[in-house]
């Protein structure tokens, strides 16, 4: 362990990317993926090499920029949380058709059990949908190694590779040994300059080529160092285990020695021959995967083996939520362990807005204005301010996806819910709010958009906000009338004045924008500590 | 030697610093380590916990199984009880601060929380905030707690001192000194109360 670095999974991926010779990393912050890009941003060698690492406005722009870097022949990585891949889905799916030139790895970080997310969707389905290879590490060392392997694979087959991790992999630390660093690629054009032109005639040809490559991907999976068949003597049960679930399986047997045959999957498409071997020699099959039962669904209809397949579908493993060693103990019929009961007096302690947070003053003002109206008119968005849904504010009525506050408020206003209010953060506004505001302006919707400008991307730890200092000019440029763009200072001493301005703009039957602006208390604190260190 | 440790507290109370000190000390002993952290939304004043596993043998799972933790180390009394299901009923120890962090409207009565703690066969409860102030550094309550937990971690006390010197090396001798004092006050309390 002494010669190893103690790294988060996210950090192992970032270091792997730097060592494998990336020329750029593109991302929008999102838990649990944020630390990948931050590691590159804080890396001295990345600075010396001038590796691109500033934040993108959203995951779609990030994915496209990474694809452009690949077009130019250099290695690129793009990182996002699982729901970010929804935003980037259009370029992601199409990048499988265009293929890559320089190596291209797309990292998507899933969040089973929704520690910090609005769903627990499984990014492997996107990889399968796009027909690209997927890598899924079981530990931090594999995460590092897979980045090297993934770039080789990407350049060998001219295909983007999806690296799928989960929160536990992203935010767990373990020892990682580095391997030899590689030079960055030189600038070089794609050999066919029509490769990236997805006109139907070209796209049809490229799609056939992708389908042709798929057979090679399966062959690669059969011999992949990340797909391992462990022989076992007790063949009453065969275990197919993916990614980090391997660790929970091993935890249940002394020394990690599982008596049953085990096929560990770290690379997709599934290695067909290895799967057939497991199905052939075992009486029953248990499938263990963090996320959705994707492999289980594939195996059910894969080979009509007539054998009992156990997993999330038959209730052997719970249908939702993150795996852990105890769930596996029960699935394997082993002795489960449990500590002491939690006393009845236990209460929840949900996260909340920090003391001194500007959003507190904004919500207090908004709540006072809304008291005169019926409840249920405030559409909100993804960020720290989503905590305004909880006690003591209970100020907002929706949180769906990045940017949905403005467009949902517009739709509700179209339906006759007037006034309708949208509450969105400055970074979320630049991520996906601008186009929605344009829709509202074009329709002259009776709508008030409150852009809570804390001058940072707060929830993920204070990353740069894309339109810092330009929010008013963006709104004006889209066509919001200048006299209906109002800036407030969310402080207790201005409460009465802020209430008055909000009332005026909510009464206006067109598009108005109110911008409460005060820096995030956490970034102020960080800045002051740096200053007086 | 293998120790499975649950670290508990409220977001922002510094449980990651405790994990860093233990982790550094374990790595100097050439032990394996796995540590699972909480980032993101919960850090905003919500309950947070971290799984820290150190062992001379390779470690499989990033998560500690329920009922198998050797130790719960908590910087807040209510939070120490939240993870009792992880604690080994036979030999597990619970070490906690008694100063509550009250940021919720329905925080239970402190006497009742303490009564639940006192039911546990193996526990150490100490006012780490008070002891930290005695050490001249109110911010070092987490190091007081670490000191109180140090007898149960299977590593020599000096290893934690070395780790503090390393982890806080950029902060100057005064900060190191205060943290070492805090560690000692916690250790002394534990030695008298085991």
C-alpha cells in the first residue's frame, strides 16, 4: 500500500486520464462526478501541459466539445452525473454513429439510492442503447486502469467508450498504483472527412459499420482483463456480478474465497461465451448488479437455458436502492448480521440552507408576497435552493430537471395559472434556463422568473458560474424588457423593499426577471480564509 | 489487525479530518484502507457518515456490514445513535461528543438521548467542545473525539500525533500544538473512563 496513492474513485479516473494523455476534460458539475474535473483543475501537471479543464455550460455542450477535440485527433474525457447524460443524450447517441478519432471516454456517475439525485437511472442502458462499449470498475485501481484501456479501445475501434461508475465508487478512497504516462496525441484530422457528417446517406453507412464493430466489441469482452471467470466447486449456484458489487460478494466469504463459480463483469457488451459457460455449469444463477437489473433482463431472454435466474426481478435482491454486503448475505442464504436497534427517539436531520445563505432572505421575501395568493404557484429547479421545499420555508412546488422551473411555470401560465413564478439559480439558468426564457418572451407569457444569483454553482461545492456578471445582459438580449429586469440585494435590512419589488413584478402580466444577488456564504467564507491565511 | 469504523456527525463538523488522521496513521503502518465519504447535498447541515476500514489484510467491501463495526466515532450525540445498527453487538464501542448540534425543530430532549447512550455496554461520552476550549481551540473538538477513540483503534498513540503533525503541517506549529493538546485531553478522558 505504501507506494500507492490514496484516491477517491473520481480522482483515480482523473489521474488515469492525465496519465493516458488527455488534452482536455469537459464537464458540468454534478454529484457524484464533480471531483473528476476538479482533480484535473487542481493538477500542476495539467496546468503545465495546458490541458483544457474549465467548466462547460451544461453536459450537452461538454459532450459536443469533447467530440470536437476527438475529431481533431486528441484524447478527450467528458464527465457528468447520470441525469446529465439525459441532457447530453443527443450528441452521445450520435457520437456512436460518427465514431471517434482521438480517444474519447464519456464518464457517467450513477447514484443508486439517490443520495444526491432525483432518480437512480442506470447509465449502462444508454451505453447499450448507443451500442458503445461500457466499462464498469469494481475498485479504484480498476477505475484508473480502465481509463488507459478505454482510450486504447476508443482509438483502436474509433468509438467513444462509456465509463460507468456509481456514487460508492466515486466517493470511496483506496490505494491506486500508477502506470507509465503517455504523450498527448498530435493534432490529426479524421482519415475520412465525411465521418462526422451524419446526413442520412452517410449515417446509414456508419450505422452498419457500428453494428459490424459490435461483434468485435463482444470478442474484446471475452478476453477483457476486466471480465474474469473464477472457478468454483459448488455449482448449485453460479454468480454473475458486475462492478463494485464484487466487493460486497467477497465480503461475505472469509478471505474473499467464494465457493461458487463467479463471472465478474467489468466490460460490456456481455462476454457471451463466458456467460454461456456459467449458465452451462451451474444449476441456478444469481445476478448481482448495482443499479437497474440490466444484465438480469438480458440474460432472461438471452439464452433459453431453462434455469432459474435470481436477482432483482424475483425479489432475491430488492428492486431498488444501492447494494451492500448484508443484502448479498441474505441473497446467498448466509448468516446476516445486525447491530443494535436505533432508539425510537431518532428523528431525521435533512440538509438545509446554511446560516447566512442569501436564498433564506429571498425565500422570506417571496413567501410574504405569496401569502396573498393561493398556494402552489412556485416552480423551482435543481440546486441548494431546492431545500426551500423543506421546513421552515416550504416555498416551492416543483423540482424536476435542470431548467424546468421556467418552462413549467410558462406551461402553467399558458394553462391559466396566473401569476406563475419560476425560481432558478444562476448556474442552472445558464445550464438550461435561457432557452425556456426565450420561449416565454416569444409568447409574452405572464411569468416572473427569479434568478437566485449567488455567483457560483453552490450545491456541488462552489464552481464557477458560466454567466457571472452577465445575467441582466443575457435576459435583455433575449428580449425581456429592461424595466422588468430588477436586481435585489437579499439581506434582512432590505426585506420591505424586496417584497415591494417582487410584488410589482409579479403583478406585471408579461415576462419579468428578478435577480436577488448576493454571493454564496460558503464561497465568501472560503475566500476570506484564503485571504487571511 | 482490522478495524471497521463508522464516523458520524452533521455536515460541516469535520468528520473527514478525523478520517484523514486515522487513515494517514494506518497507511504509515502499511495497512490497507477503504474509506467511503458523503459529498453533495447532505453536506449542507444534514446527517453525514463515513465508512472507514483499515486492515493488514486486503479489504473487500467499501461498506461496513451492519452489526460488524468495531467503533462508532461521532462528533454529535444524536448522530452517534443513528448508526447503532452498524455496531457489533458483542464488542463494538461507541465514542461520542455530548454537545448537541441542534439545527432541527424536533431535536429530542438531550436527557433522553443521554439515557439511550448510557444503555450501551461499551461507550465513552465526553463534552469535546468544552475540552477543546480548554485546549485553546474551539475548532479542535473533532481531535478531542479522536483522542477519546484512540485506545480502540489498534494503533499506538504516537502514530496519531505523527499524523496530526503531518496533516496540519501547513498550518503552523501553533495549530499543531492545539490539536495535539486536544487529542491528549480526549485520550486522558478515555483512559479514566474505559
